[in-house]
C-alpha cells in the first residue's frame, strides 16, 4: 500500500493530467485515512468547484483552511468558489487573505 505522500503525488499527477475522477478517488481514499489532510481536502474542493459543486467546494476548501490557514492557494481557490456562487464580497475577502499571506501571489 502506498503512503499518504505517495498517494497524494499520484492523485496530483492524475489531477494535472485532467483525470479528475481518478484524482478524486485517491483524494477520498486519503481522507478515509486522514480526514483532516489539508491538501486532499483542498484539491477535492478544487475538483468540486470545477464541476459546479460550489457549496461542496466551499465546505472542503474551508476545512482545508481550518487545518492550514497559511496556504495562500487555499484562500485563492476558496475565493473562486465563492465568486462562482455569487458571493462577491466573500470572494474578495478570501482573495485579500491570500494576498496578506503572500503579497506577490
């Protein structure tokens, strides 16, 4: 059986190759072992957002932020999901948090 870092690396390769169902399956397996794995939560949220499941995306990415509030990409992708759900003010605030963490993001 692969370690969590190995499984995450494989999932990310699938994700980057556009093989989202395979990536999603692995992210969910990771969360089955470690329900608070920030990267798996975040990337599963990114996939949910891509498929228009913005409420799910906001929940998943929000959970990732609760685990790792200093990840600027998490805040940026939360902003995208919020914007796509029509929550513009919340999206702007999320983008702002990303820039506070990393001003050149």
